[in-house]
C-alpha cells in the first residue's frame, strides 16, 4: 500500500481569514500555503482616481494653486481670498492623503476663488486710485 501525500489540517483562525465557514484546509505536502500577511479589506469609500479615470494613470499630483492663493491674499477682497487659501491648503492635504479626485476638485475651486479675488481686487484698486486722483485735481 502506498500512502497519500495530502492531508487535512486544522488551521487556527483560517475561517476568519479566508471568508469561508470551513475550519479545515486540505493541502499537499510540499505545497503548504503561508497565511497571508494581512487580511484583505473591503473599501467602503470612493474608488481611487486611477481606477475610475479614463486618462493616463500616472499624471502626477494635481495642482493646489497655493502660490496663486497666497498672491491673492494681497488683494483687498478679504473673505474671498482667505477662503481660496483654505481650499488650496485642503487640496494639498487631500493630495498627500491620496485622494486625487478631491485634491483636483479643491484645487480648481482655489484657482477660481483666487482669480475672482485678484480681478475684484484690481478693480477696487483702480477705482480707488482713479477716484483719489480725480478728487485732488481742481480746476
């Protein structure tokens, strides 16, 4: 009689790791499988940007427009440019955490608010200068 080279072994915690209700696993001698280093996890969050985008997966980090937002803080439209700075910082944080879609969205909002702040600030400065020059001229 020749003995079989396969056997059934009970592995502790295997039912929890493999997701099946089996507490025994049949393996062959010489082909023992090592337990996985970490159990797989189901992500309940949004899919990553590389899985859902149709563009090239390696596009780099999205821009956060921090320099533009800081520049807009010198314009006299305080609530808008401060909010642009906050969105820019949030965009940078999202990019560092790996949320590329959120970083891209927040970066676009920071860019929009910064441009609005710069345009409105330029209009306010031009109006102020023109009105102050016009008030100093006497005929």
